[in-house]
């Protein structure tokens, strides 16, 4: 009890400082949003920013990807109209993903690469394959033998319904203890604890949207809808945007809104003064996490689908208000914002640690994007109760069909596969990030110089992340390569 007394009244207390931070940052975020919207309407964002954040460009890239996939499967779909509505295009992509898991797709790609040239020629004549196939994308991180072992390892750790129900039971118990503790002891410590529960629920929601938490697709869909109020996202919208991230991670020619470092130092220096000031304020590491949490998980879903979003969230917050009262209701919403901040920071570290995997289309491989483009965060227990395995992000991007409750087991088994003193993950070049490097990486805001990806020519330099000048001068930047 004595420890909890530090969370009371004086203006300089942790409680009041944190409340002031959230309050004034909320006002600042709204003002920044209005400022950016005004620049957009006045066409002052410029070619660099306006082109990068172009929704039309992102939709066109998704259309092109679907056409490419359809052409890869059969020439009958190659003439798909690129002017179709974006929702229909993405729905087509969703159907394909539902029919084929990541592992099956990889196997099919491997089988096609092994087809004799004569057979491929006969198939082209019959129209079985597209006329201009793209060159095969080879895995650079692992040799053929290790890649076969990795596929077998991933298959061994797919969905297990018994483990899934156990995970749900622990999550419900965790949530009950956290909200009851917050109700009895309303302080920042209890709010933070309940916020970590929101992160755990989001991980379950995330796997349900990947249709990997349960064996049944129907069960996964229902679970995703049940988790929407706590996760802060609508299942359908999240699935569409997140699949885009998995399909394109690491490709320099495709815009990935899920990433949190977008521009190089050279591009930033070329911004007009007004845009540079606005972007500097928005992208500050003490501002962006809160802005993302507030808008992405709370405002945007309500703006896009107000009736549906508000009704689903009241299914959670309504009982909280009736059972625990107004104070716990407000604190639970604050905990949701904190959970969104933690979630954003985790996602930032998963793909924005040095050295990043950013390559051209011809050199891109989904296996390399998982092994070299996604980190292994060294998270300590008991924080692993919150993260629920997402720290093994290299495995998640290798196959979304390995659910959160099996990621740790899969990783440990890969660690035991030693050869010449290296585990499977060491040979694959997985980026292991400890607490100190993770903290430094939180300040990464720009690509160094003008290099945003590894070019195709020989001796091409690799991209690297850097911080804004003030944080760079304080040494708040990961210099590991």
C-alpha cells in the first residue's frame, strides 16, 4: 500500500504528469491531424509524402499483386480488370489465402521451380501458365536443406485446439484479475497491468484473423469478432490491411503502411519548411505511438463504421460500467490507449531495427522477409505473458499458420538444430534484439542518407535506420549492423 501512495495528488506526481501528457497530447494530435488534412486539401504535401501515402497507389499495388498471383495459378484469370472495385480485388485475394496456407503456397512455388523446362514449355502452349512468368525468387537466408527442415518444423507447430482453449482460459483469468485489481486499486500500476491484457487479447485477435488460432475457420471468425471491442479493430478491415503487410514486407517498390519508418534523411531535408515542422512533430518517438493508438485503434474504426464499431465496443465497456462503475470504466478506456501504445512499440521493434530487409521485387523472398526482415525480441518473463509469443516474429512471418501459443516451442526446437556451432535461426541471419537495442531502436525515425533499400548492383550498401538529430546527439540510436 505504501508504494501506491506515490500515485497521488501533487502536480509533479507520476499520476498528474502522465495525465497531463495524455491530455495535451490528445489536443496536439487533433490539431496535427487538422493541419495535415489542410495540407492535403491544399495539395501541399508534395510528391514524396503525397505519393507515399497515396491510398490509390496502395490499392493499385494490391490489384497488381492479385493479377500476378492469378496469372501464376492459371492464364484464365490473367485478364482480370484492373479497374474493379478495390474491395472485390482484396476479397479475391482473401479467398486465395483461405484455400492455401503460407506453407502450401511455398511448396507449390518450389514444385513449380522443379518442373522440367520441356514440361513448362508444353504447359505454356496449353495456356496452363502465364506467358511471361517472373523469375523464381530464391531464399537467400537458408540453403535448400535448411529450408526443407524449416518447413517441416513449421508444420509440426500448427494449430492445436487444446492449447488454444488453454490460452483463452489463461487470458480470461488474466483479464479478470487485472480489471478487479484496477477497480480496487485505481492507480497507474493497475491501469498499466490492464493495458498489457489488451495487448494479449490483440495477439489472439491477430491470430484469429489469420485463421490460425483454431482449426475451424468459422471458430476463428467468431473469435475475431468477439475480440474486436478489446483489440480496437474491426476484424474485416484489419485482415485486409494486415494481409497486405505480410504479402509485401521487405519490397522496396510497394508501400507498406504498417511500417513506421517511411522517409530517408535526404527526402526529409527536401520537405518544405511547413511540412518538415509538421512531420517532425508527428514522427517524434514521444508523439507517434500515442497518435497511432488514438487514431488507429479508436477514432478511425468509429469514423469508418460508426454504428457497428460503437455497438460492438459497448458490448464490452457497457458491462464494465454496470459492474464496476464510472471510474473503472474510464480507466479501462485509458488502459486500452496504453495497450495500443505498447502494441505499436512492439510492432516498430519487429521491423525497424538495424539492419532492415528492404530489397527490390526481383530479390524479394517471403522466407527472407521472415528470417532477415523480422526480429526475435529477447523478452523476459513475466512480460511474455503479455506478448504471447509475438516476440518470435521471424517465425510468424515465415508462416502465419503457427499460432501464438506455439511460437516459443517452434523457436526452441529450431535452436536445438545445431550445425557447425550455429542454430537454424543463426544460419538464417535472424536479428536478435535485446532490451538495450530495442530501447535505442524506438528512436529510429528515418533511413540513413538516401538509401532506403539494397540495390541490385554489386557492392550495394544496405539501408540503415537513424534517429532525429537531437536523439542522435544523445546516442539514442542503434548502430548495430
